[in-house]
C-alpha cells in the first residue's frame, strides 16, 4: 500500500503538469491571435505616419528647390522678357511641390505660345519646352490661323510678314484652309499668287489674286472651275490678265469677264476665246 501511494501521487503530478502545459499553450495561442492583428495595425499606422511625414516634408517649398530652369524651343515671336517673368513668378516651389499643370496654364497664356511641355530633372532643374504658334493666314479681322485651323490672337507686324487672308463663318476655319491650299496648288504653277479667300454666309467663295483679279467660285465644283480657269489662262487669259477685274467662274460651260474700268461683261466660252 505504501508503494502504491507514491505511484498514484506521481501519476497525479504528471497529469497536472500535462494539463498545465496544455493550458499554457492555449493561453499563448490566444495571446498570439490577439497580438498579431494589433501588431500589424500598429505597423501599418507607423508606415502610414512615416509616409505622411515624408510626403509633407517633400511638398514643402523649401525642400529641394528648383534652382535652374532651361528653356527649349525655336522662339521667334515669344517675348523673352515676358516668358522669363512668367517662369519666375510660377516656379516658386520645390522639385516635388511645384504644380506643373498650373505652370503650364500660365505659360500658355503668353501670346504666340501654342504648346508647353515641362519636365523635372533631378535634383534641381526644370526643363521648359515651348512650341510657338505658326501663322499661315489671317482670319478676317479677328485674329490669325495656325496650321491646325485654330484661331489665335496675337499682334503681328504686317511689315515683317505678309499673310493671306481667309474669312468665313465660325467653325469653317479648317475647311477654308484646305480650300485655300487646294486653290493655291492650281494657281501657283501659273505664277499667280493667292492672297485672299472669302466665304459669305451662303457659302459662296471668292478668291483675290495679288494682281487684283477676283475669281468668283460659287458654292460648289471649286476644283473643276479652277481647272477650267487654269486651262483658259494658259491659252489666252495670261495675255490680258492685267486688264481683268473679275472672272465669274460660276457658269456651267464658261465664265464671264469684267474688265477694269468697265461695267460691261463679256461671256467667255470654254474654248478660251474672249
């Protein structure tokens, strides 16, 4: 009996130890299941706070200030003093904090500036590429036309550059540029310089040559009528063009001629006789 008691005591002790170990493992697992999400959330908060602090520091105007501005582009009409002043008042922040979109909008407001592209160059430089407007014609009395058929406002010294005049209804800019180019391709080989194209509200088109001769094209068949004029010009009209005031090409098989200083009209047939 005495030997059985110690054995029973040792057995109870081992069982108690195993129960304690199991309880300890359960407590540790429970603690880990609670701690892991809390630790992960704490890490996220720390990273987020560090990122916010870093962003706030980078966006300070005094952080990495832009010290050099390089302007690129073939600038013929943009006023360099106006451009320099705009850049100086626009680029006042740091490498990361400078609002490039706002800078671009300010530079686009400068006369003769068509497009602007900006690029940051590490660590303290800003590249400014300027594309100037390229006028190809005057748009009536309202402004100038660029090669894209867009109207823009800018002062132009007529003594330094002579541009043809195109006029018509709003929204017709692109089509009338194409009409001008097509007409010029016919007239230029004849040594006739086209200086004006006008379209009235009804769609009637008239061309004015540098010699003062006016060509009435009407609303349709412009290419065919100009081709007919070119053929007649090569045959006989070249000899009397300096005496002509108006050529009305709106006839089906010919055109009429109004002579300078005369009111009468003489109908001309398609065979080139006057």
